[in-house]
C-alpha cells in the first residue's frame, strides 16, 4: 500500500513540471543581378526560395504548443539591348523569430513573435536601345498557438509584398526605375 502511494505522488509531481518551451527563427538573404554592357545581348535570372519551420509538442494534461513559419521569395529579372548599358539589382532580406512557453496545468502562457523584411529593386538603362523588367514577390507568415488547462493563446503575423519595375528606351536615352519595401512586426502576449 505504501509503495502505491509513493508512485502516485511521483506521477503527480512530474506531471506538474511538464512545461513546453519552444523557439524557432529564420534569416534569408536573396539577391539577383543582371548587367549588360554594350553589344547585342539578352539575359534573364531568377531565384525561388521557400522557408518552412514547424514544431509541435504536447503535455500529459492535454496542453500543447505549436509554432510554424512559412516563407516564399520569388525574384525574376530580364534584360535585353543593343549597345546599351543595363543594370538590374534585386535584394530581399527577411528574418523571423518566435518563442513561447506554455505552463503545465494552470501555469502561465507567454508568446513572442518578431518579423522583419527589407526588399529593394533597382533597374537602370543608358546609351543604346534596350528593355528590362524586374519582379519580386515575398510572402512570410508566422503562427503559434498554445493551450493548457486555463485555455488557449494564439498569435499570427503575415507580410506580403510585390515589386515590379520595367524600363525601355531608344538609343541615347537614360532611365531608372526601382523601389524599396521595409516592414517589421512585433507581438508579445502573456496569459496568467
């Protein structure tokens, strides 16, 4: 009889200590460039990047923690010309961080998310006749959810951006096109 009582109290103590702590992050730096220097030429270049981080954990008393980060970056550049100078540059830098701690039983829940994105695109042409186009599409999302005996806690962040630049010109003309997207998000949540 005494052995059974000890075993039961040991199980209760270890269940009370079953917390969930999770963290995931990513960084991405993607670049694309085309340079045409005189002569009759054409060029194209593209990048495609997919990011996926996923975590899931459970506790003995029905608690859980889940985190997911998904990212998609697509870059495409095309240039052509006859005796033209053409320069195309694309750059995307993104970073995301998620952390959460889900207390066992009726313990506190803490969640934190940060997401940042910087996208630049430049297209320049001079001298001879030529054309160029550049496209960037960026989509990044973060989701996290947690639950214990008190109830749920959820956070989500989504960033979506599209850039497009096109340039064309006759001999002797000069032109530039470009743009920048910069964004950051931050969330913190504590449930006691």
